[in-house]
């Protein structure tokens, strides 16, 4: 369990995984898989035909890109509905090369979902939509990335905000819990 009580665990997937952070030993690569509490049957056609997921059984699919991949599975929902908040997952994010992003938005719409317009998040662009079983998906571009506004050598050492949020810095910074500098952790 993590600090908020979620049943999650980091998984090492092998030496050929490519690090994408300033401190390779601590860099997150993505997620190994996701389990959703829902009925899989409404999503089967959408996952396979629209998103090109490959079924491994009736309730689990796999999706692989050039460098990353994951599995997506459904479990029977518990009798009681979940309560959103700490310890829950808001959405599942998938990656897209920037040059394919608008095509994904069109493909998702053609598949019957209702994607948002492409949203510019400064560090990446996103579209959001619910797959037929109700899980919120995001498809985010791989880039431009977090080094668009600060050098890699100091990445993560201070709070960086996209330009359209910079005016909120004085209100936001006091509300945040300071995090340790990952470079200092490696030196220990």
C-alpha cells in the first residue's frame, strides 16, 4: 500500500526500460497495468477497434507501443460504490506521439466516445474521454516535456508552473508540501 492506502506497488520491468527523469534510478517509466471495477462487456469493441488494445481474455487487454506497454483489466465492482478522494485514481493516462495526437482525438470520436478538444497543458497536450464502462481516459502527448521551461540539470528542484498559472504562485506555493530533492537522495 502507498501512503494514502492504495494497493499499488512499483514494479521493475527490466534493464532495457528507458529512464525519462533527471535521476534515472528514481525515474518513473509508466504503469505496468490498471484494474478497473466495471463490467468489461460495454468496452470490448471500443478497446479493440478504436484503441487497438489486444484481448488476452474476456476481461483483460494489452496495449504496446514502440517503447512502452501496459495491460488494462476489469474486476467485478464491489457492492458499495467507491468514494472519490485520497486513495483513489482519477483517470488513466496513455501516451501519444505529438504528430498523432489530433488523429487520436478524431479516432476516439469516430468510435463513439466524446473526447474533449485537444487541451494545451504547456508541458504536453491532452484529450480526455470516458470509455464505455465509464473509466476516464487521457491521451497525452509525449512532449514537449518538462524541460521546456527549465534546464534538465535543475529539473524538479523548484516549483515550475505553466505561464498561465504563474500569477497564482504566491497562493499555490504555501499550500504545497515540500518534497526532497531527488538528487540529494541519490547522494546519500
